[in-house]
C-alpha cells in the first residue's frame, strides 16, 4: 500500500487564451506564472498545483485534497463574460445586471429624417 498518493485531474478547455485563464485562476486565489517559451501557464493554491498547455488543464493534489475543476470552469466563464461586456460597452451597448444575468441592450439607431421637395 503506498504511503503517498496523488490525485490528478485533466480538464479539456477549448481556449488557448492564457490571459483569461490567468485572470480566472487569480480570482479564485491561485498564484500563477507564465512560461513564454513553453507557452505554459502554471498555477498553485495550497496543495493543489497544475498547468495549462495545449488547451489542456492538468492538476495534482495529495490524496484527500479536493480539486474543484468546476470552479475553475466557472471562473473562466466569468472572465469571458467580463471581456465581452467590455467589448459591447465600448461599442455603445448598455449592460444591466438582473439577478445573475447580464443583459446587453443594443443602442437604438436614430431615425433618418428626410425632406421632399
């Protein structure tokens, strides 16, 4: 019987944007570092360590330590929504928060006024 076990979890993320993942991880309390040469984002929080490379998230933790991959997916989703929110607001769209929803409203175009002779 081994005296030390390691739990591992691999999560497929269809994103290649390390900046979004970095912001998401940091919002959940992870420390992150990016290796530009290897195109790899490494992170850790407590006893959980991991990295993101080639659109795959790999995490490790000692036995008995929970790896909450669903929370990381939620964090990434929140960052994507915030990024889109900023893009829409820059184009003049209005955003309102209704409970847990963010509603985007396209600005109304002014009606063209024409005159006939």
